[in-house]
C-alpha cells in the first residue's frame, strides 16, 4: 500500500505531505481546486511522462516522493530484482521523481537512479490510474481481446504463447521467401561478378596474418648484409684479444686471487663480475648463432615481394586486411550458394511456409476455442458486477468471432464487447448504445474483476462516477468500498454518496496570500467530513439540515461498510 506521498512545487502545490491508510480514500473539493494534481503526482511516481509546465512558476524543480509498503512476494520485487535491487521484507520502497524547470526528469528507487522505462515497469505493478479518458478505451475494440486474454490467462496463455512463437517463425519464413523472390533477378546479374571475385580470392590461398609475417621476413632479407655485419662485429668485440670477455675473464681471475684477503668487500664484487661475465658470454653465443642464421636469398626476397603485391591488390578491392578479404569471400560464397540453389531454396521455403501456416491454423482454432470458453465466464462475471451497480437488467457478451482467412499475431479472432442496457434491445457495440454513466459502471466492473487478479496495491479513479446519480451513485460507492478490501482505492469525486463511503477523506482547496495561489490538502477529521459532506450536499450555504443529513449519511455508510 501507499503509506506517504510528498509533493513539492508541482503546479500550484507548494508543499504537501500526505499520510494514507488502508481502504477507500476520497479526494473532494470545489471544481478547479487542484484535486487532479494528486493524481498527476501518483502518475509521475508510476513512470508517467513529465513536462516543464508541471513545475510551479518561479521554482527550479518539482519533487514528488512516495513511500510504499509491499509484501516480499509481490511481483514488483521480481521486476526490481531484474533491475539489480534485492528484495528486503523489512525495507519500504521509496520512489522519488524530480522535474526541473527545463523539463528534465530524474527518477530514483530507494536512492538508486533508474531510467523512465524502468520506473514505469515498476510503477505498473504498484499503481493503476483510471482517468475519465480511459472510458474511451472501452470503445476501442482492439482492447477487448487484451482484457479477455488477461482474464483467461490460465487457459488462453499457454496456447497463445505456442501460437505466437510459431507465428514469429512463420513471419521470418515469409520474409525470407519474399526477399529471395524480389532479389532473384538482381542476384542473377551479380552471379558472374561473384564467381570472378570468389575465384580470384580463392586462388590467392590467403592465410590470416600472412601479410604481417611476410613483411617481417622481407625486412630481414632486405637488410641481411647489414644484420650479418653488425652481428659479426658485435661478436668479435666480445671475444677480441684484450677487450671484451677476455679482459673481463682476466679481471675476474685477479679478483678471485685477492678475494680471500678481504672477503667482506671483495667477495660481493667477485660475484657481480662473475655474473656479468656469464651473461655476456651467453649473449655472445646468441649473437653468434643469430649471425650464422642470417640468410642471403635474393630469390626468396623476390617471391615475397611478388606475394605481397598480390595481397596488396586484393586489399585494394576487398578489404583493409586479409581477415576482411576472407570475410568478404565467405559472404559472396554464401550469396553464390543462394543464387545457384535459388530454385531449391524457394521450393523449400514455400513448403516450410505452407506447413507453418497449416500448423498456425490448427493453433488458431485451439486459441479461438479457449477464448470462446473464457468469454462466457467473463461475461457472467461482468454481469454479476453490473447487478451490484444497479444495472441488473443489462446483458453483456464478450463476442469472439473467428475469421479463418485472417491470421495475425493474436490469432484469427475478432473480440468485441456487446451490451444491451434495456430488456428487449439487441446486443450492440458499447459505443452505439451505452451512456456515460453506463460506461463508467462497465469500466468499474472490469476494474473490480481485474483488481483481484493483477495484485496492484493502489487503484486510482479520477471521477469514475461522472454521469451518474441517485441509486447508481450509491452502488458505485459501495463497489469502490468493497474493492478497497483487496487493494488501496483512491477516488476523486463530487458526489456525497461516494464520499461518505470512504475510510479517509481529503479536502483539497485553494488559498491566496494576495500574490500567489496555493493548493492545500487537509486530511479531514470526523467533524471535518461532516462539514465537507454538508457543503457537497447544500452548495455554498451549510445549514443545520445539511449538517444533519451529512451526519446521517456517514452513519448509514458505516453500517453498510460493516455489512460489506
């Protein structure tokens, strides 16, 4: 549940700190007082889009922070774990959002920076906001299948996963086939060129890194005389008469003769000279062996020059280095194989496409049957909810209409919600016969059903009671109260029938100091609720009768909630 919400410099709110409770919360106040700002704040916490316009005029940034308490097994922790957070049963979840006056947004979860898509993924598990514009989603037929599939996830989900996996493979097959058919003429024109290029590269018998090793060998052969002479000179100097090793050897013998006379000083010197002698002797032998290995081979040098010239020519045409050339060879050999075996490939792909399509049709039929079975259950569940909302004579159907000539990623079904609000009238599309009040109640019925399934802890309704009054308003209030038994419910309302059923009521109002306007939020006490309900009942003037009526409504609401 949402425990606390802090809002600073958002629109006309300078600073508000709210503490929430379990159950059903209502936000009331005059039109234009700023009730929707609370909803905007929750939307931002849930990953909604921000704008510089939301920042209070004259402020550098807006800040919103929410404190949630969710159980260790809640799906939100699974989402957070994928993002690198470790669930902790003792830890609350803190989400913070900042929007600068330049429109830049920063989001943090438990102090760790996250991007907007990550925040939204978590927010979708925590907060579900139903605004007035969402009524229109009921008129969008494409949404109806999503709701039906969600309701029947256990039966529909496994079949749908198998169908969609096969459908994706089918789309790939069709794409490959179409590309092959479309490019076959152009490919034939490239056949001779590819063959020439393939033969030219293959004839060179290239090896990766060959050019580097050849260049190294060429450098040695081209400088063989200099290498030989310098190595010979170095060796001679090390072994020449009174210089080099001979002189060091004589010096070593002299030092060894006298070392015993002053061992503390001379013995370390003897060891140093002896070590130097052996190292120089070893270096001399290596120089001699290197000198003897130097090859004078003009013919081999010519061969290397010729080979490097061939490689250089291929590099100019096909790649910056030998590996690039070999990669290009692999690519055109693959293209050659496709072109030369085009007819066989087309035939194989056509056969594969036909088999996949037949399998898709079988799975589409299974998917359609699953939806047909679930649709009756969904319709029955919605009509049960609608009876609670004083639409007991309403008939509802989730119509599943297969179109076997149409295969999409969702199958071949067309799903549409149909309604008959009055006895004797045929079932028709929602957008053709449903009034605003009826649509509000149908949407509330859907939310009531799915709230028990998706485990979202915070459910927000922005004037879901628009277009209703009397008994229908009372029914909506009771439904919202019942719904708050499984999640925390918030609702903006102008109806006293709805407000009196709340477990907590917040009064939103504006005040001014002569220069600036401020939106304020007050967590109403019992007496404050009586005053606010009286205002909602009587308008500008609050009389003893309206106060008495408000108190009576709260008492009756308490009785109804105890029965619920």
